C-alpha cells in the first residue's frame, strides 16, 4: 500500500514537472565576492580588519552637539522619512494578505425571490406571494500541497524586510546630507568672518594710500585700485551671506521645519581635527550597507516569485463544504411553512490547460525579474565598494592639500607685513601690496573651503561604509 502511494506521488511529480516550460537562459546566482582590501593611495584610517566606524551611531560619530540635535529632529520630523515609514506598514499589510490566502475561506450567503412552478394560465392566475429563500454557510480551502501560497507569503515577508532596509538607507542619506550642509554652513561662517576682517584691513590700507597720494608718493590710480578692491570684497560678502541663507534653509527643510536661524558654533573650525574613520574590511559592506541588504532581500523575493510562477502549472486541490436551509412559503404562513436542509462536502482537483500562455508569460517574467535582481544586487555591491575606495582617496588627498594650503596661508600672511613695510619705505609699489593682500585673502578662503571639504569627505566615507541608520531602526 505504501509502495503504491509512493509510485502515485512519483508519477504526479513527473507529470507536473513536464508541465513547466524550459528556460533558454535560467537565472544564475549573484556574485558577492569582494576584493580583500580597499585600493587607496595612502592609509588615512585605522588598519583594515578592525571594527568599521559604520557600526557607530550618528550621535557617537559626530562630536558637535548642535549637529546631533539637528539629526535627532530630522529623524523625527523629516517628511520623506515619515512617508517611508508608512510604506513599511504598506508592505507589512501585504504579508497579512498573503497569509490569508492559504487559510480556509468561510462566507455566509443568503438570498430570496418570488417562486413560480410553471407558466400556464392557471398558475399565472393563481400566482400568490410565494417566495423561495435560502440561507447557508459555505467554506472553501485550497490545500497548499506544493507550497505555492507559502512561497508567496514568504516573498511578501522579504519585500517587507527590504522596505525596512530601504528606510534605513534613507536615514543614512539624510544624516549624511544634513551633516554635509552643517559643515558647509560652518565653512561659510568662517569665510564671512575672514572676509570682514580683511575688508577692515583693506579699508585701513586705503586710508594709507590716500595719505600717500596727498604726499605725492602715489597717483590717483593707486587710490582707485584700492577702492575697487574694497568694493569687490564688500560685494563678495553679500554673496556669502546669501549662501548662508540658502544652506540654513536647506538644513531647516531636512529637519522638517520652516526657515529659521540654525544653532551652531563655528569657532575653532580650522583647528578641529576629527577622529579617523575605520573602514574595517570590504566584506563588512554586505552587512552594514542598507541598500545592499535591500537588494539582497529583493533578490530573495524574486526567487520566491519564480517558485510561485512555476508551481502555478501544478494541479490545485481545493476542499469545499456548505450547509444551507431552503424554504418556499407565503409571508403570511411563515410559522407553518416547511423548511428543507441541504449540505455538501467535496474535494476538487484542477489542472490548468487552456490558460498556459498566461502562466508561461508569468513564469518568463518572473525569471527575467530574478535575473534583473541579480544584476541589481551585484551593481549595488560594486557601487558601495567604489564609493568607499573613492572616499578613502578623497580623505587622503584633502589632508595633503590642506597641509600645503596652510603653509601657503602662513607664507602669504608674512608677506602682507613685508609688503606693507616695503611700501612705506618706498621700496615696493602699491600693486605689490594690493596683490599680496588679495592672494592672502584668497588663500585663507580656500583653506577654509578645503577644511569644509575634509569634514564632508569624512561624512561621505561614513555614509559609504553604511553608517548613520542605527539611530532610527523602524522595525515596526
């Protein structure tokens, strides 16, 4: 008896296997092998193999309390982040929908209408208020013998988890964008401060030149050139102020509030030396980057979709049962009218035949989507690795650039005093003084800009490693 059942199941399995069309190019497994180390010009972080800085929450990675406060507000009020949280609940609801498909379905049905036995003249003349009324409880249950419904539910679970990773990746980007804007604001504050200091110095130099003209040592041309230089920098001041307003508004938008002053402390900007960023090993990206996790879960969901599409070719077994009462009576005779009872219980097996084109189309589409998910997963890994390698090189190069620019500023600052002394003793003309001051100001502005780029590169590296989302894990 057991042998007969085994043979029967084997025959069914061979039959249903022959129903599924063959694929010319079936999907392959995704390649997740990463290089052993990040390629970079010079080591600027801790040695590879240590704990990645991506595992640090944002409040520990960023030392500025004003920035941490902004991040906390953004995680609570950012509209895009709140929309993403609701999208997570939408995908969660899909799990309930899929779960309900492999549970029994029970429905209460009732109905009624006029009742006539024939159409001859006598019956028409004798037609009364007789009516037929039915009330019943019916149930159906598709037995998930192949696991198709269960796979569909698991695919919904994978998409739900992928939506959580998608929100985490959004948090990572939000923290990075907010931090970059904050450091940009600090750099602009320092540039404005340096520019205003230089405008004051240039105005003093202008008065000296005017006195020199009165004494006949310089011409009117020198006075006009110094006046033009002062006016140019005064105009430049308003350009920086406008950029400050724009950056503040961008920060306020990310935080989810209307334009208002942004609390910050720009003192000690050039002296600020943040801790190095530990990159860990490349394989850490597979665990720390939310977009990689999201792509992997999307791939697993696509694989389950292929299983569902393949099992759609298999026979389905459904159990149906029902209990009903039926009565034919005239409304005035309800208490004495006869009532009949009926029930049924049966099992149905169905095998798709005529709709194979539709099933084949779904199967081919599911396989194509799975292959697309493989490519997307691999592309996400490659992009993540490339971003880290690029930012490591950026941090190293900016560090070298900053050191050289600092030396340039020191030399030009010394040159200002030298050129002024030479000018007073008539050993240098006014153009040397003017150009030296202009070069020194430009060098100071570029030094501040380089420092800001350094801090932003550190943020980008933190983001590339997958840091920032630990502060807001939705997990509803």
